[in-house]
């Protein structure tokens, strides 16, 4: 990949459903790739992807899809990502960058790292976008516009490769955040996987009550529709996802059961003060949620971080900034002519984000300068 230009010669997409198809459509529409090669186990999906202009070339095999790729997106079900990578690895050209769109990262990153050739660069990824619909028919060129796209670099991640992938994703319209794979899975268990289970369980429970002898009508008020919308998502997809994140999700479900039990106790005992307190705390927390990702007012600010030239520095810096809740708008590293040191240039949005990033890095022992 060219260091400062997000455009690639050949983009390969493995898995032409909602996520992979949307990557291809956005890349073609925005001129981010000269060729977009697509492969799917279902040949009809390849044909429909060509018709919908999600790819420019259809491949008949995984090997053929990746043979000339500069950048590869693995958009298969999360449980198959590591196996697909292992199958593709012998056919990947040296220097190729591979990422994925799986919604769990710890197991994927560990498995791929064990099988990745030294000449191939893998960075785990997860776009925080999607739909209750699936398949190539649901793909759109604007799916990733304004979405948060999480990357999970490791100690071996090259700054140039990370920066190039980040700029490509920014070209798709996404905002990039860097997290440690384990922290990603813990966060997503709370903000994505648990809500899916709650939505599906509520829908199933309501349907059971409506179909029982109690004769209650299943009224479709706005609140009920809002809470159960994602219950229409693919069961096979979500079983794969929660299976990969079972420990973190199971612990959260137990904790949620305890909180729901507190609400039930308050109802049974007529403890309206306690119930109102729970509702008020939830209302306050909801109001404090950040809005839709997007540039906040203020000029872009560059944070300069002198660093030693050693493995793991880039991953530590970017994940520290990401875990502080700061999106990185751009990244570059300038190496010292004497060797052994360099300066990472992080561009963030506004003085507030710059100060937050600097404060988080200072706790890790890094000196910073705002430009």
C-alpha cells in the first residue's frame, strides 16, 4: 500500500455479503481501488456482486481472489476467519495487508498470528456498522459512512502498514479507533452482543406470551419495535459471534440478571424510590452517551510523541489513545536519522481530544507535544 495515498491497485474481498459487499461498493464508488476482486463460496453471490457493482472481477477460488492482492478483507462468518486466512496464506503475495470485519477479535488475532507468514501483514478489524438484513442484496456504498471502525494492532504491527490501512478505512467514510483485542471483546460484549441477546429474548418471550392461553395481544408500540428491531438478525451469524465471545458475554448476562432482579424486587416490594433511582440513573447515562461519530468543531491538532524504535510501541500508543476514547484522524511516524528513535505524529480532532490523548499517554510514560 502507498504510505500516504489510500488507493490500492488490487483489493480482494472474501465473503460477499452485507459487510464485504459494502466494502467493495464503497471502494469502487470512491475510487479507492483499481481492481476489486471478489470470492464467495456461493457462486450466485459473486454474480450478484458483479451486477450490483460491489466488485469488478469475480474469482472462482480463494487462491485466485488473493493471488495479486495488495489489500484483502476477510468478510466471512467470524468462526471461519482464521481457517480462511490459513487457506489463503500460501497464495498471498509478499507485503500483502490482510484485515477482517469480524465482531470478535481476541481469538481471531491469536489464531491468525500463529499461522501468518512473516511477509504478510494482518491487522484485525471490526466496523461498528451493520443491519438486521444480510446478504449482498443488503449491501450499500454508504454503510460505513461515519461509523466507528476498530483496529486491533499488535506488537508486530508496522506503523506504515497501520497508517495505510487506517487511511483506506477513512476513505470508506469510517472513523478509526485502536483497541487491544481483549479490550475490544469486553467492550463489544456489553455494547453489541448483550443487546442482541436481550432483543431476541424479549421478542421470543413476547411471542410466547401472545401465543399462550393468556390471550394477550402483541401490540406493536414504538418502544417495543425499537427494542426488538435487531431480533430480525441472522441466528446463525449471532450464534457464531456469541460463541467466539462466550466468557465475556456469559459474565455480563449474569450481572444483568442481578440488576434485573433488583428491579423485580423493587416492583414486588413497592419500593418506588429505588425504582425511580434506577430509572433516573439510566436516563442520566443515556443522555451522556456520545453522539454519532463525526468530526467535532475545532481544527485538527497534531500530537507529537517521541518514541524508542522497538516492537510494540505503535500498538501501545494507538491503543492507549483509543481506550481514552480519542479517534485518530491520521498517523505518521518520522524516524530519526541517527536511528533508534522516532516521532509518532497523531492527528486528532480539536484541542480537547489532543489534551485527552496527551494525558493518557503521559500515564504510560510518554512525553507529548501539541502542534
